[in-house]
């Protein structure tokens, strides 16, 4: 199965699981009046909205480059992830306020057995989804699916806390207190998702280890005398690499072109979804050692 199909399948699985969890948790909340179950219910409601956004973003991000979007549509993924973080943070803040109100009222939880059964089932479904999403992220490095997987992992921990709160539901303060802990964890997840999305939107450089490997491949290519001004960034599933390739002054234009093509082919063979922009430069233009770099400037 191709990476594009895997990402689409992961997005569809996310929406399907979130919809099922919403129904299950709504039933459990009606039966128990548990604020921690309500917390999980609200989270699942926002999951559906966020997952639909992820599905749309994944579809847009995989549209090939066109005349108006020459670098592709990959930024749709971090845009969706950033919007998702806003939804997540909003639900967490609401939950904190609602939990504080429940502590004030000293409300009791009803029909605990039903609540426990539903939340254990929810935990199992969410765990299966997260395992599948993490597999997809390892294969595709999709930003949107990575953000979704991080969110659902927080759901696993949140659901575990809900189960604990139901077990100790005879302590009226335990349910809303654990709901607040869940909300704080959700806020942390929202921050991480937003941070990763913003880094991509601002064209942050690829990881240092990857840049070093790119540098090694370039310098170990035949007839390459050096390079400079390495610039990299990631946009959704696509990575972009740009650099000046330093070559012998006396090469013909055709020879310089062939060397650049060989370097490009080696880089694309090593990294998937890579777009390479190379400028051939006579090595004599190197004025000093600071210009002849490993491309880390």
C-alpha cells in the first residue's frame, strides 16, 4: 500500500473511531452523570471535528503541485494540526471550569458499572487506533497523522484516569479532580501539536541529523568539490532541499548539469518525497573558507 493510501486510511479510521466513541461516551454520561466521562465525551466530540479537518488536510496536501502552488499543498497538514490544537485547548479550558463547578456542588456519580464498562471498551478502541496511527507515521512521516496520534495517545491516558475516577467515585471530589488532571494533560498535548505545526509553517530546518546525512551524500558524490548555503524545510509529507554545488571551473554546462542530476538522484534515493533545487557554482567563486561550508549556515 502506498504512503498516500496509508495516510488516507489512517484519517478515515480516526473519524470512524471518534464517532463510535462519541456515541458510547454520551450513553455512559447520561447514565452516570460523571464529569470525568463528560470530559472524555467533549474530547471525542472535538476529535470528530479535528479528524474531519485532518481528512480534508491530508487530501489537499497530497494534491500535486500546480501553476499556482509550485511547491505543492503540503502546508495544509500543519494548518489543520494548528487548528486542531485550538479546538483541543478550548475543550480543556471548558472542562476545568465545569469540574470546578462540580467540586463546588459536591455532585455524586451514578451507575458506576455502566460507566466502567463503556470506558474500558473506549480504552481498547483508542489503543488500537493509536497503534495503527503510529505505524502510519513511521511509514509516511505525515504531520497531520502524527498530531492526531499524539492527541489520541492523550485520550488513552485520559480514559485511564476516567476509569480510576469511577473506581473511586464514592469519593465525590475524585471525579472532578481527575477531570481537571485530564484537562491539563489535554492542554499539554495542544501545546505540543501547535508547536510542531508552527515550526512547519515557519519553514523550520529539517533535523540536524538529516541535514548532516544530506551533507555527507553531497560531498561523497563524484566530481563535487564542495557546497554551500544548504537550506531545508518540510511541508506536510514533502521535504525541500536547496544548495549551491561547487564544481570545477572548466566543466561544460552539460557536464555540470549531469553532476547535479547525479547528486539529486542520490538524495532522492535516500529520502522519500524530496524536492531538490541545485545551483551549480564555479569553485573559484569561493572567496574564503567561511563560504566553503558543510551547508550548515
